[in-house]
């Protein structure tokens, strides 16, 4: 009997994908219930809770009163940008010519062979090569779009926090393109550990500020810095943690991963992928990839 080829895709960023990813994720065996719950809540939130910006136990817009007006303004700007053809055209040109999209859907032949059983059976494994974007990770998909928004809102400077450094490099690269000042806040330990990324940020014209502590402390410092100049500066969230509308924006600007993946799969085989794997830190590439696939009964999301 002819059996259908099972095709899996892994979002590949700079770290690449190690064998552990597959072993611990049990390729293709389970759906992330929690992820689906989050996705559905966000969607529901957009429809019914949009005005309150609250998402049940997942949080929402829980910030000091002084920030509410600013975040509402940002939400309006974001909603406008989603439907503005001029913004969308400008964004797609930036993604193509500056970021270097679309990224290849790469057949990992040796990786595929490694996981075949004794009978030579297994899945075909593909990598979505986000590592080939300018600055080396999917972070720039979101960074460039948000810097464009900030610029439209008349902001002159961008502040961001980074842990490993990829979001910092992406933000610095986006600011360099659009001519905005850029300050990256990092915990001192990360700052020392990630010296090559710190070098890249500086090389791209960003100022890197070391904050005693970790990512969390650096984030508090960046937000404090932003509240001192709400009209002039912009806090650029790179992760799916933060007040509404930040997570919605990050997800939306990362869906380019999914749109391309669908298109490429259709072009290559005329059918969808069976298994989708994302490496989760805050969840931005996962949400960018799973956004619509989550409604696909047959797609297994890991
Ligand atoms: C940021 C990052 C991740 C995880 O972050 P998400 O927000 O979950 O996408 C994974 N791999 C690389 C290389 C990254 O830069």
C-alpha cells in the first residue's frame, strides 16, 4: 500500500536544531493544548475583549494608569497599520529587500536520514530558514514593523530589552534602516555572555546599557526609561510578554513565517505540512507559525 509522505517543518533560527529538540518534543506526537488555548483566547480577546485589553488568566493591559493612554494610542496605530495598504506595501518591501525574505524551506536531508528507522521509513524534515534573515533570527520580522509604526507615530528613539541578544540586534538593524536612535537594555550577566551580539548592536549604531541583574531587571529599567519620555520614545517588545497590544503585535508581525510556509508547501507539493515544530522562548516564532495552522485539524503542532 502506498503510504503518504509525512512532512515536518522546524523553524530554524541561529541556534539551529539539535537532536534533543526532536527527542524531547516527540516529533509529531502531540499538540500543544496550552498554545491552542492561548491562540484562541487572543482571537476571542480581539473580538470581544478588544476594548478592555484583558485576556483572562493570561493577563492583558495591567499597567500603571499613566501608560494606558499611550498603549491605547499604540493599539489604534497598530490596528490602522494592519489595514493600511501603504504601510503594508512599505512593510513588504522592507521584508523583501532589507530583511531578505522569503526565507527558504530547506530540505534537511541528513537530518531526515538520521531519524529513519531500520526499514528506511521516517518523516521528511524541513527547516524554515529564519536564520538567513538579516541579523540572523526571526526577531527582525517584528522589529522592523514596530520601528515603522514608531516612526509614523513621530517617535525619535527606540528602547528594547534583550536576553540572548537577537532581539537587540534585530531592533538595532531596524533602527539603522529607519534612522531612529536605539538603546538596548541588557542584564549585566547576559551582556558579558553575549559579547558577539553586543558587538553587533553597537556596530549597527545602538547604545547598549548594562543593567545589574537579568532580563527582568533590564526590562523594568527599559520601561522606566520609556515612561520618562512617553511621547518621544517607543518601547519595542520583542516577546509575547507585556501589556496588550504588545503580544498581539508580535504575533501579527511574525505570521509572515506561516504565510510563506503555507505558500512554499503548496508550491512544492500542493499540500500542507503535517507536523510543525517551533522552539519556544517567549513563543513569538511559535505563534507566528501556528496562527492559522492551529485550526488545521490534521496539523500537529509541537
Ligand atoms: C528568540 C529566539 C527563540 C525563541 O524566542 P521566541 O520568542 O519563542 O520565538 C528561539 N531561537 C532563536 C534563535 C531566537 O533568537
